[in-house]
C-alpha cells in the first residue's frame, strides 16, 4: 500500500494531538460497511490524518487504511455463546485500553468511556419493533448501555431524537448529552458520482425517462418495505431497486445486493426512500442529497430534522402520505427538475468530517488527561 507524508497541521488539526495524548477508539468493526461502520471509518481516518495517536479496540479489523503509529487490539467473538458472545467486546474492552488516553466508545463499554457515541438506544429499538418481552441478551444489553452512557463524561447523540432517548431511557443528565449529527464523506458523496448515472441505468434497464426509486436496506421489515410496496401499487411506472443484504422480495424489484460504490447508485436513482419504523439518523438521506438525488423520508427518521426541501421530502409514515410524496417526486422528474443543483443548501448542519472531528476533539480537550 502506498503511503504519503501527511501535510503540516493547522492549529485546528493540532487539537487532541499534544505530546503523549492519544485516543482509545472502541467499536466492534473497523472495516467497510454501512451505518456506524462507515461513521467509525470516517472518524478514524480523519484522526489519523491529523496524526492523533490512536489505539483501536475491536472485534474485527479489516481495513487497509491503518496508519503507522495506530495500534490495534482485537477481541475475538465467542461464537459458542451465540448472541451473548457479541457482548464480549463490550465487557472486555476496558482492559484493552492504553492507560491515560481518552476513551471514545461507540460500542457499549462497561463504564470506562470518556465520550460515548450513540446512534440510538436498544430500548427504543425494541419499542419500535413492538417487542415487550425482553430476552436475556436484551436485559444485559440495556443494563450495559445504561452503565456506558451514565459513566461517560459526555454522550454524543447523532440526532435530537436519540438525545431524548438517552435521557429518558438511560437516566442520563441532559447537560452532558450533546446532539452532533454524523458527517458525510464528501470525497465519495458528491455530484461527481453522476458521471456514472447513464451507464448504471442502462445496465439496470431503466430508460432515460424512467423513474428509479432506490431503497437501501439490510432489514426490510424495520426499514418499511411493506409500506413502500403498498404505496407503489399506485405507480406502476416506478421501478424499485434495493441495495443491501438480499432478502425475500416480490417479483419486479431490482436486487442490487451489498454495494461498495453505493454513491454511483444514489446518483443513478431519481429518488431514495426511507420509510423506517425506527431510524436514529439515516445517513442515506444526506449522502443521496449530496449526490444530487432527493430523499423521501418518513418523519420517524432522525435526519429529517436536519434536512430541507427540495433535497428532502418528509412524509408522515403511512401509505397515503408516501404516495402523495412519490407523486410530487414523479412530477418533478417529468418536468426535469428532480436533480438537485445546490444540494449543500438542503443540509442544515456541518456535515463535513473535519467539522465533526473538530467537535469531538473539543470534547477531548475539555476532559483533559484521562485516568486510564
């Protein structure tokens, strides 16, 4: 792998990189993936770019971007314990940290995180799924989550909705819970992705005047495929494509599978849809918008509070409201007005990785030397 010398630090980039200062960064997967995996890689890559000393504690490290000076500690999953084995990282991570360094935990740590980063609580997730009975795994997860957030100096919530969940579900002091939406890697997600639009549409059999609706999902029941299919009965000319883990889907739906270049498919689509029962944030929406494609999102999606029209069209989560939103999107497409010319104006927060990491490093500075 070719390496390049990093550029000189700016004053902002020197935050958190004082002599001897480092960060323990804990998450179960350091590798390519969706959602929080992508978030973790974005943050780690930016911290490395600023030459912040890093120690990564994970269950799996599968990334070729590790820089010299970044160390890792891998805690293998205990497969014999099944789902309970997933808690091994959370329970053992505290003992794998570098003493004296600030600990940033995305995984639920056993009370040793200085900064806890949250994309949603397990209890809220269960509520949205309608599950009133809790398994042993659920009970242990909720207890550990409360200890994780309660013991942290600061909790970073990815949306206002998540902030309220942490305060209500975990009994955390509101003063230490900070809303900080996740960033978007603008090197990938930008209007340049539209250069691939025509080729992908041709490969999928979508005519230039056709309407392609993209649904990124690894959990169709949670993400609202049933509602989307009901609404689409009114629009026989709209083709639905699903990106993500393949599951049972009706005939006529285009299955794309897991995509490493999803930005090209965002740009190839005429709209992206999220109709989730529960979505703590929903990175799909700002990513698609920055690729020039409108996002149709239910009001249950946390990102809806940070996005504006025409980039985001927010609907009440029911069939009629989604159908009305699809009708508006289809009419815009027919007028040739579906491509977003100034997508950045539709996102109402600092979505840059640099700005996000600046805020995290401000919290690191406020904490000062960690006890270890």
